[in-house]
């Protein structure tokens, strides 16, 4: 509407690199498109999040403006083959080390990204101008399953990939309590979001299971939500 809006440095960098100079590009960014200070609007929009990400042409995972080493890693993973030569195995050893470092990225600890990736039709991971499809990126992370330092990240990625595979065939939902346990390591600025961010992935038959259905409502306290 022609107004000005202050955004984080990370978001500003993302918008700069997502900009397409050749043609208009429509982007939906929750930090911009939802008035975080308007409680009724925030409550309403959070209820629409699953549909927004599920209907998007693609979802871009911006992992930050990282260095050339990470960009080279993503490029190698995107062009990886099934070569079993010693040279290939040495490269993969190096890739696993870099993936372990990348897994420390704050993006992997955010609770809201679970739903964003799990329900999206197409997911692109991006840093700078370098991109990689989620199917390749997620598979590479899962191959690091013997790395105990990455266990919480790999468990989360594995669950996301399970949901994505199942949803590609038919509607698929999980029990809320299972999701809360699986993603207990994820973080949220607002404690209520640890529940709200997962509701779009839960069973639609909660009433039949005699479980009180949780509706996102930011007018309620975290204590009320967790009761």
C-alpha cells in the first residue's frame, strides 16, 4: 500500500536475493503479510497457514546468506550421483562434515518451518542465489543418521519427509501428541506457537477420539493452551 515496514536483516537479504529482475514475482512472507501486533488478524491468519503453504506454487526455505563453502556444498549435493569410487566417498565424507555444520543453522530449530515444508508441493532451499530441491537436501541429511550431534535435526527431517511422502498419495494427518514429542526440540518466540504451528498436521478426527480440539487463539495464555 506504499507504506514502509521495518524488517530483519535476514528477511531483507532474502527479499533481495528472491527478487527476479526479469519478471514480477509474487511472494507471501508471514512476517510481512500478517500484522503480528493485531491479535485477531494473527489468530485468523494462523488458522489459514496450512492452506497457504499447501496451495503455494513452491515454498522457498531461506537458510540465510551463507558463505561460498555452503553454496558449493548445495551445488555438489544437487549434482550428486551414485558413484561409489574412493574419490566420491572422500567427497561425501567432506559433505557430511559440512552438513553437520549446516545443521546448526537456526532455521532447523524453528517450529514454524515444520508445517511449511511438510505440506508444500515443491520446496526449494536457498542461500544467496544458490538453490537445491528439498528432496535432495532432505535425503542428504537423512544419510547422516549416524551423527549423534545431528540426531534431533535428522529426526525432524525424517518425520517431515514421511509426512510429505504420505501426503503426496492421500490426505495424511498425525496425532498432535506424537507431533509435540517429535518436535519438542524446536523453538518458538511465543510458547503458544509450539502447539499452533503443528495443528495443520494433526488428525481431523480429534472430536471422534474424544480429544478437545485446539483452535489457534492468541487471546489465550500459554497455560490455557496447554491445559
